[in-house]
């Protein structure tokens, strides 16, 4: 379950980071891109430590 959330957040981050270059009509996401990658990193670290 955790890895599914991590993958979804990573895909959303990739779309936010590079979506404007790939799809010209893709909306600008601003700081949400950075928030998503921080959440993904925290979830992965907590999983590796065995907390989650």
C-alpha cells in the first residue's frame, strides 16, 4: 500500500516538474512539485527504517 502511494506521488511530481514541457496546456504547479517530492522522500525513508 505504501509503495502504491509513493509511486502515485512520484508520477504526480514528474507530471508537475516536466508536464509543462511535454504538454503545452498542462497547468503550472509551482511549489506543489517540491512538496510532493519531500513527501515521497519522507515516506521512503520511514519505510526503510521500518517505522511504517
